[in-house]
C-alpha cells in the first residue's frame, strides 16, 4: 500500500520565487536563505517521493471572494503556473496524480471532511515556491503533486484542530490506496508576518521557534492554539501556519527531525523550514 514516510514544512514567500527566477539567489540578501535549503535539496534527491501532497493556500489566483472553499483537492492531470499579475512564473507545469487524488477525495469525504473537488486549477507561488526551494530549477518537476488548498485568506479559516484531524484523515486515505507508493506531505505558508496596517512587517521570532519546537514534540497541544493567538502574536498572515498542522497530522506521533532552518527577514517575512521523517 501507499505510505506517507516524510513531511516537509516551508514558507512560500513570493519574493523567493522572484529571486530564483531572476538569478538573484547569490546576492548578499538572499544567499543565507537559500543556504538553509542546501541540505534539503540533497535529502530529497536521495529520497525522491513518488507523489507529494502539497498543502498550500491560493492567493486569489484560482479562487476569488465569490468562491473560497475551506478545503479543496485538485484531481487533474496537470496544473499550470498562475499569472499573479506579472505573468506566470517560468517553472514547469505541475503534473497531478488523478488516481490517488480521486481516491483521497472519496476516502476523506467518507471520513466526514467535505473537500471541494477541483479538476482544473492554476497554481500560484504558494505551491510553486516550495517546489523551487526543494528541487531547484529542473526542466520538469521530478514527481507528481496533488494540490490541497486551504482557506487562510478570508474569515473564517479552519481551526488548527480541524487541520490536524484532516492530516490524520489524509493518512488513512493514502494507506488505503492499492498501489505501492512512497508519499510525502508538505505543509507550506507562514511564518510570522503581516502585510498591511500599522503592524506591517511584524516578525515574532520567539513565537515562530516555539511553534517549530511544539510542532515536532507536541503537535496535539499545538493544534488547540486559537486563531486569535496566531493573529496577535504572529500577524494576520501568521494564520497560514495552521496548514503545517495538516502535514503534521499525517505523520506518526513520534518523528525524527532531519533538518531545521529559520531565517529573517525575507521580504519582511520570517522563513521557517523543517523536514521530518517517520520512525
């Protein structure tokens, strides 16, 4: 059967994609950030997954204020990079895995999660920047990706506990698939940041590092953190961190931390990164 063997957690700052696309990764400002992913690229080259479940949030590219699903899964064959106002990123199309995605949709909906099923989807920086950080700039992404979109843009977003429970449902779905697949699940977004208002540029390194600690050692307790704590302590966009709980929920209670990285600032945002493996 299919197995989720590892999880990856990373910020998806759009300026990171611009730095990659415009050849600026070696500049003094960006070099320390990309150095934090050197190990990650070696790790994934040695442990290339058959499929990635990539949890991210759309930034008004595929959805708008008229239609924002709380949780959605994309079941198509291929997903094009979205035009976010300055043209699509010059990255390869994302190949899907329709059989596994459709199986997950059926399993998770039967498990009492009302996923929205999407066939056609353009994917924005929330999904493509993590792929670039982990795989560099290949001519084609090395494995299929199943996009799982979460609403953390419009009120109300799902609770941390609901996200954590969804991760457990995703794991059950994967393990009931009748094909031998090595699956990874990635949680993206965050860390502390606010993009508007008098607190624009907020970075709370203490909150971020406490979150990283607890995500590894006590995710059950972390899943009970209320929304208001994220907003007050990590900024209005810090709520993106609940998506990391989906990936963590799909893992064993006890995990091995293979890599941890934290860096500020990256375009007025804190960047966090973890790689966890199941024992």
